[in-house]
């Protein structure tokens, strides 16, 4: 029987065999909620009970943070549910990314060749199309890439790699701007993809990618951004030598607040005219100071996870009926980390991507937020903890009737009462 995942013994960035620093987080079902249920010819009933280890490793040769248990990308992406244009705030974010990229390019965009790797439904490329660029998206999910084409964004349904890149160079010529937002981290063979990018990047062209920042994942304790789709947690230190070894250079890095903490990285050929911004070395030094040039940062993250887990089980002891709030792919990490799969009776989400979260021996229905009034519970576990300021004040009736919200991260907080407010400001709540 073919397993739907494999275990790597080498670093996915530098290829070394030094992946010995490990932080064990939990185990997850191999199919994330982002995978459509009706999808897969590759799905095997025999694997339905399988849980795949979710452990964070740090390479002690290049200090790259990564997962070593990799779920088959065909399972993850062939019938992908995640659409950019429906994700909270992301479409607006791409507008500001476009402005930044345009300002880096520093000249008229009309006529430039722009390629996006993992272009999803074309939301980001639309900005470049509207600015007069010749755009092309490459997107492996069939359902989503056809939606992009319907919206007028030229899109190739394929995985991007060095082979696809050679074909693209013959058919389209070199690209002045290559984009890859929140996709590089999801690709196991980063070297091959970057080789493809180098191959199709024009002489003075720029490759700009956005990705979750590994430092922020650990320091801001963003445990729910760790799941199997997300293989790499990039820092500038390992990326710098990775690109240098491929005749490329990082010319600028910007810290951005997306997804709790991300970076936007600008890469060019090593002989391009642009000098590197001091921001690159500044971040490298910051990472070294914070222990990202050794395994110490990962070890303290492990300790933090253990103590957070203890706090959660203390807060939940004695609570009989527990609901959840927020059903995203990261919810699965928290459900399994805190061992809540058989305790949460339903999960509220006003924009659900499907009707339940499920894994071996459990199926948790996803319902609207109003359900809290219809089927009261002792406590609501706020999986969508980053949106607590927006969510909690909306449920004053539930709180007024004795309910409570448990916010698990970055540290455990319990909200029992909220003074009514119609603004987006922080809830004025009694907490413990
Ligand atoms: Zn490495």
C-alpha cells in the first residue's frame, strides 16, 4: 500500500543530513480541510485512519526550519479548496503588494512580462494585467486555474518546476517580474523551482515572493500556521546562502504583518545592477541574535508548546460542553495539539469552507455563529484567536448568559464578560 506521505532525512533547502533538532508538535490526518472531499482518485480508504507526524526540524548546517514528513502534493493540490479572493483581507493585501513591487521596478509597467507561480484564482495578477503587463499564471489546481481563466487571467494548469520553466522560456520569453506569494514554503523541491525561476528571469528582472517569516512563527507563537501544506518556515539567514549558491542574490527584504508575520523578499541575478539593501543584513543579524543560527530557538519553542498545552488542559478541565470558533486549516493543528477532537461538539464559522472537520474517528460539524445561542455550551474555544477582538464582542448574548471564550494563543486567556461596544477596538473584558 502506498503511503500518502514520506519522511525526508535531508534538508529541503541545502540537502544536508543534519535535521536532528526536532520539535514534536502533534499528528494530523493527511487530508487537510483545504482538500475538496469529492477529489481524489489518489485517496485510499485504507489510509483513512492514518495520522502523519507534524514535527518542526531545524537543519544544523543552514538553520532552515522545515517539516520532514511530507504529504503527497497530488493529494493536497489537485482539488484545492482555498481561493484567494474569498480569504479574509488577502485580496486587499495583494493591492499593497502590487504597489511595493511597482515601486521596486521603478518604471512604467506597461508591456512587462509578469509570471506568477501558484497564481490561485488570479487575484494578484489582475493588478498587473490592469497596469498593462503581459501576465501568465501557473496554478496546479484544476478547478481554481479554470476559474482564473474564466476571469480573463491567462493561466496554465500545472506545477511549476525547471521543466515547465524551459517550456515557458520558449513560448513566452524571459520574465521581468516573477511572483510567488505563499507558495514557496509549500514546495518540497525548492531548488528545482528556484532553478526554473532563475532560468526564466530576465537579466535585470526581479523575483518577488512573500512567505511566512520563521522568526515570527516561533517568537509570536503562531502554532496554527504549522501544518503539512506548509513545509518551509523561511528565515533570511538560510535563504541568503541558498540564493548565493545559485548565482542569485537577495536585494531587499520587507517585514509585513500578513498571517501574523511574513517577509517579502526581492531576488535578482547576482550580476544585476541593484545593490542589496541594508535591510537584508539587518535581518540576518537579528536572526542570529535571536538564536536562529543554532537549535536554541527551536528548543525554547518546544518548551513553550508544552507549557501552553498544560495551561489549556487546566482551563478546560471541568468544562463539559465545548464548542469551537473558526474552522481553518490551522484549526486542525490546534484540535490535535490540544487533544480536542472528541471534546468539541461543533465549530462556528460564518464563512465555512466545508460542512465539517473530520479525521479518524471524529467528525465535527461546522455551523454559523448564531448556533451558540441555539445550542449553548460551557466554553467556546477560539481557534481563530488572531481575530478575537472582532469575534468576541459579537457574542455578548452568549457571554451575558454565562458563557466564556477561551483564547489559546499566544498565551491562554479566558473572557467571561464583554462590555458592549460597536467599534472594532479590543473588548473590554474581565479576564483571568
Ligand atoms: Zn539545510
